């Protein structure tokens, strides 16, 4: 079984954007920001964009 970090890396490498709600439903990941920090520490260039929907703000991550 792949780790959440590897699944997230593969997903972002496919050119897709990922939000915390998507990470929870796709990978069972409650702490997306922590996994993104780990990937950044490994050298991946991940861009964070803050989105707002229905008055709620959340991050969206993409690989640059």
C-alpha cells in the first residue's frame, strides 16, 4: 500500500490541484498541509493558493 505522501505526490505530479476535502475523500488524509510540508522538504515546488467558497477559506495545492 502506498503512503498518503506518495499518493499525494503522484496526484500533484499528474498536474491536478488538491484541496484538503479532496485529500480526505481520495486518500483519507486529515493533514494535507503536513504532507505538503514533507514533500516541500524533499524538494518539490508546490504552490499554495487560498480559495474562498461560501465564506470559507481553504488552501489548494498544485505542483509547479
